[in-house]
């Protein structure tokens, strides 16, 4: 067994759960395509969070139970969703008015790469087998007050996705404020990347070995944990 096999990596749903615990009461939050959409299932019950979907929804709830799907209610990932009491449905242009008008407290997005300076690359890998899909990411990256990234720490080949400089075309420069991965929670600060949580079984040196960009570590680094969420 290799050293990396003993690391308690989080599942995708656990990454979403961990990020959801940090959303504050009263925030308006956009959930980007892919992993971030899972976060709507895991907000603590004592907090009121208004989730926005760029295809024209405000007040998105958890995923529907099997058999209760409404074909007219989908998110930006084209997944079935529910709406909470007081939710609204509107046209695409109004949705982007919310984004561009600075009305979102947070956008939770996926990424191919993030740099040490908070640069974001999430719309193309320049691989012709996978057509680019910028969607609303560029608008969200500059329109929301905060950008949190939810992603795996490394590629399937084991290469770092947190880099000194992004190799893929940028979505926006210097916009990412926090990164949630299956191995760590990392703040992007003016002084560089600061690790707040780290997976059980990892040492600072081991996490750094899996991360191209230089890391510093908070004095009170916590163990990155999450329940066995479904």
C-alpha cells in the first residue's frame, strides 16, 4: 500500500458538505455546474441560504426524492431540483442582472486549475475531444463577492490542480478566495495559500508534495472530516 492510499480523501459529496458548512446565514449563493450543485443538500438546518441558478431560479432547494421530479425544474447542470417557499423563476437575462449587479454573496464553482494568486481556469482544457463550455463562469467570477472553488486536489494522473500559474486559459484573474478539495481547505490570501483543514493521514510535507503552488499552514490546522453523506 502506498502512502497516498492511507490518506482519508473526501468523496465529492463530502467536499460539498464541508463547503456548505461555511456558508453564512442570509447569503445569496450561486451553485456552479457539477460538484458545487451538491451543496444545496447540506446547508445546516438553522441557516437560511438563498441558492441561485444561472438559468433563472432563486430559492433552489435540495434534489427531489426519486419519483418526485418536476421536468420543468432543472438547474444549470440540467439536474432536477426543488424550489423552497418564496422561490422565483425568471428569464435568463434577469438572472445575469443578479450576477453582474453584484447581488451574490458567493459563487461556488468547479475548476480545472487554480493558481497561487487565485487565478481561475475552468472553461476549457484545449482538448478538442471536450468542447469548451464557459457558460456563466466569467460573469460569476467577477460578479460575486466571493469565489469558492470545489474540486479534486489532483488530476486522474496525480498532477496538482493548484499551481504556481494556470496552464489553461483563464476564466478570471485573482478572483478565488477559498479552495475546497478532497484533501484540504485552503484560503487564498495576499501572502499566498494558507491551509486551514488537512485530510487525516496527511502531513504538511505530504500535502505540499501533492501541490505545485507553495503552501503555508495555519497555526490551528484542523483535520478535514465529513460525515458519510448520501
